[in-house]
């Protein structure tokens, strides 16, 4: 199983980034997907979640209206579109997939997002 994030980088406050997470080795549509973030000294926190069929999604309040999660079950990837980035958004962003029936979890290695002028 492979879960690989990409798209992180440096952006100015107010800017945008789109993170992608490419998954392989599993029947992707049988896995829910989510994005999490972590800063040094803090616990990893959920940012966004999307069901295996892509019909339901949840965004946490701190990024609601700015971040959007989506997935492509043909090309087996999940994206996190981040707009109007704020100074409190920098973190390592991680992608996770979780089996709908098996509950098995697989994490990516993370991608760094930095917000600075």
C-alpha cells in the first residue's frame, strides 16, 4: 500500500495551495480519506474528511470556507484545496485512508506547508 502526498510548499499569507494524495495498492473507493496536520509539540489534528464514495465531506471549523476536500476514484487520489492561507495554517499535512469495512489505516509521509511573507 502506498499513500504519497505532494503539493506542499511556501506560500504568502492569503495565498493558495492544493495538496494531492496518490494512493495505490488498495481498492481506493473502499477507503474513506482524510487530511490531518501537525505542528511541532502539538497533536496531529483532523482537517478534512471525505467518504469512500465522495458523497459526504466534513471540514473542521478552523478551515471551513477556505479548504475543500475532494477525491477522484478513477485516478485514486484525494486533494485538499487550501485558499486564503493564514499564519496559523503552517504544518506538516498528512493524508490518511481508512478501510470502510476493515478499518485498516494507512498514512502518508506528510508534506510541509509554510505560510510566510
